[in-house]
């Protein structure tokens, strides 16, 4: 889509945190109006609608929209939004009682080209793993993501993260 549309989407999202929870319907209506400007087959509109439902506490309504957006090629239209959709879908799957699907969806993202969403991938994957009772693996991911941001102890924390999941001798 063109930059004007993206800017208008960003402007609507910029109002989200200031809106009261009671304004959720109006927020989703604003997102829907922007999505309606796109061709019916556009994965971008589906993605924005999914985000709006998800952000207003309706993971169950967001899941099918995220799935459809990805199936319609969101990752090809926008690799960044495609990765965001995988993160957000995994979180929504976890919230709706299907963390194993979230793990299956996000695990390949650990090998994807690095970008600013790497830590979000690891954090969301860690939550999915924890929901499955795999806390050590989740903690390992979180420590591994945190280590490079520390002013000291990066090497130690990275080693501890690995030790949580490596088999003991």
C-alpha cells in the first residue's frame, strides 16, 4: 500500500494508548475503515483488523484474521508485518490455550534473518514454552535475548542461558 495509507494507519495506532477501554469499538471501527480502503484480497487489511481485535482483548477474534493474512501472503507484501503477525498470532494462540501452535509457528523465526523483532520473537516463544511447562527453555531464551543488552556480564548470562537447555554431563 502507499505511504499515505501507512501513515494514516500509524496515526490511528498512535491514539490507542490514550483511548479508554470503553472506546474499543470506535478504535476497531477506525481500523476497519482504513482496511476497507484496500482491495478485498489484501493481507494488510486483515493484519490491521487482527491487531485491532488483539489489542482490545479479543485474541479469539484475532487468530483467524492473522492466519488468513499470512495465508494471503502478508510476509511477501511486507516481511516486517509478516514477522509481526507470526509473533502476535503465537501470543494469541497462547492466550486461547494453544501454546504448542505458537511454538511451532515461532521456532523457525529463531533462524530468520535478524531484525528489531528478534527479542519479541524470543519473549513470545518463551511465554508459549512456559505455558507448556517448558520453563527452563523459556528462561534460556529470555536470558539469551537479555544478555546483549546488559552493560556487563553478557558472556556469563549467555553461558547461563545455554546451560539451562544443554544436557548435563
